[in-house]
C-alpha cells in the first residue's frame, strides 16, 4: 500500500522515460499482485525485460528502452517491439509481452492520464510470420539396435513376475491378479518385439 501511495504522488508526463515509468508503476504491481501465480509473475517480469531490451543473448534494437512515454505508446513502436521479440524469442514470448502490455502497462498509463485508451485495443498484430521457430524434438519411434534388442529379450525372458509382488491392501485385486498382470505385460512386450519394438 505504501508503494502504491508513493507511486501515485509522481506526476508523470508524456516526455518522461517509458522504461522508468514501467519500472516504477508496472513492475512493483506485478511483483506484489496476490492474484497472479509465482510462475506467471516470473513470465510477466521476463516479458517486461524483453520489451525493455534486457536480454543477454540478443540485441533488441526496437525495445522500448530509451523512448519517452509518448513515443513508446505509439502503435508502430509497440508493433516493432513485439515483432522483434517474436523474431528473437518466439511467438509465445511475444504473445505474453502483448498480454503484459494490455493487462498491466496500458491500465497504468490510463490511470496516470497519459493515454485515454490502449493503442493495442482491437488491433491485430502479426507475430507469427517472423517468429523464431521452435526447436523440433525427435519425431516418431527409434528402433532398438541389435545389442539393445538382445538385452531386452534376455531381461524379459528371465524376469519373474512374482518377484517383489505385493497384494494390494485395498480393492478386490489379490496377489495372483497382480502377478497375472505382470506376466501379461511381459508376454505382450515379447510379442511386440517380434513386430519391431520402438522407443518413443
């Protein structure tokens, strides 16, 4: 509450630093919000950092850092900033940045009478065509090598389904049911090996 009271005393002007406004008016409110999960707070704060060019891995030439509130709230400037984030960090990160702008930055600007409405309201911004592609993981199954196949076969054919089996303390299943299920799993796997076992 004290933080908000102190922030409210600042008479912001359109010529003030946009970065300073965000650090004073937006970041503390996200950090202190009780209705935002810790995970979301971290993601939102990271998004603020990207929009302000706070990034060790990339140079953000279109960040909002160095701009005045007036310049930084222009639609073209915001679009360039978001598209740069998408190009450097991917669509999801850029989309999160827009969420932070819409839900946290713009309301504070309106509250401080620096803008009358969000320049992003109702505006569709392309964040996909330039987006950094996600790293593709391995697709599909991978066939076992002959040594791997032999190891699996040897293990399964010597495996005792009764070893370590414990009768459930609850339910209608008995010890013999547990053993039978294990035996079925072993036999099914051996059957699959005959048609090409895969790792996925």
